C-alpha cells in the first residue's frame, strides 16, 4: 500500500505513518490517470428558453475510465445564489460519456457552469481527479406571437439568437479576417456593409442521421427604401440553409427569394422589387436571418432534415463554417 512516509527511531526500527502495513501483498496497481475533456456543448454556446424548454446534449471524453473504480458526474451550477442542480451520474462507453440536460422554459437567464468531475477509489485509496467545466449562456427571449404556427423545429439544438446589431467578436481579434467562427451579431445596422463574418454551425450525427443541428438567428428591423445582399463566401461549408422570416428558424412556407440553399439572400424594402426576384420586407416589422448547415432541398422536397455534410462514427460531430457579409446593393 502507499504510505504517507516513515521514520527510523532510536532503536533503528522503521516506523510507518500508518497504524498497520502489510508486506508482500499482491496489489493490482493504479489504473492510468483519468483525462477529462468536455466536447459538447461547444464553448460560447447560447440557448434561448423564452418560448420552450431546451435540451442540451452534454458529451465528454473520459480517457482511462474504469468501471467499479471511477464515478463521474456532471453538475449544472446556475447563476448565484441559486443552488446546483442534482448531479447526473455518467456511464461512459469506450471513454465517451453523454447526458441530456433540460433547461426549462422561462429559466432565469445568465451564465450556467457545467462541471464534469470524477472520483476514483483504487486499492482502498482515493485518488484526486481535477474537474473541468464549460460555461453555457441562457437567455429568455419570447418568440414573436405570430410565430405560434411556426415554432422552432426540435431538431435545432442549440438555438443561438442575437440582435443583428450586436458587436461581432472574431475568434482571434488580431486576425479579424481569419476563417474561424466568431460570436455575437454582425455589429452594424442592417443597411450597412461589413467585412466577412464567420459562424460555426455544429451538427450531431447519430446512426448516419441528423440528430441535432445548431441554429443561429439574428433579429433586425429593415430600413425603408433599402436593397441589401446577405452574401455567402466561398470559404467553409458549401450548403448552408439561410432564410429571412418573421419567425426564427423558419425555412419552409416562405417565398423562394427569402430562403436559399447556398446561404445568399437578396432582400429589399421596395415593394416593386418583388417582381425582380427580391425578398421584399416590411420596414415596420422585425425579421430574423436564420442559418443552419442542412440540405434545404431535402427539407422542401421530402420534409427531411439532412445535414450538409456527414461524418463517420455514431455519434459524431461535424463542425461547419458559414462565411457571410452584408453588402449594400
């Protein structure tokens, strides 16, 4: 057994710190150290619980997990002074642990801390394992009442909603044009031009089917007498479904000009532009630009949510990239 140390007394005896110690006892030895990594939700994820509860898929890699020796849990800590949620005990399979975290509708907004912790007891010894954590932002924005017939489809998880004018934060402030996912909004009024913005759209594939798709949506009020292009760039995923609608996450039951498979949309607040293939908007209403990495043709033709790209394994994640800029027409 391991010992806290020993001394040699005046009689030359070796005295161990323990009350008793056994010699020549066969021990199994300690398993390899645990290594904890949170995979989902991705860093910077925001969910909206204003209209409905949101299920967040938690997943983690726990290397060297040994059943019967290790006990791992995930705990959700809401903003202070609220108490932690009851911990969920995980059952890793091949080192991958998953859990479904339900965030109730109308939950208090703020930063929630998801903590992954493990306890290891081997050979009657407790081994300290440093925990890891991931922050999740919860907002409670109510969906417009006119959207009761077009709720955000359940396949979209998480739903990340921002105002179009909210500042854009690039992944690396020193390289604002780097093709890495940023966060926030476009950082300008909807009738102003921008450089390219980059957004990450993570999809989870389960048994070769789309299990969930990340939805990003930005709210804006279109100015009168304006023509704009929301232009998809060549970098990143080829098929990005994009739409402009009064309802976030709506890709069906829209004029063709207001939804596009390739992620580029021309919108106008000049009524006569409807005859020229523009997505015509009302300057007295709020709209949402929505984007997801799904095959829009499959949704419109077959009613199926199919990912733009797939991956090997089950489950597996595809990290998509949407490159887009605001262009004045």
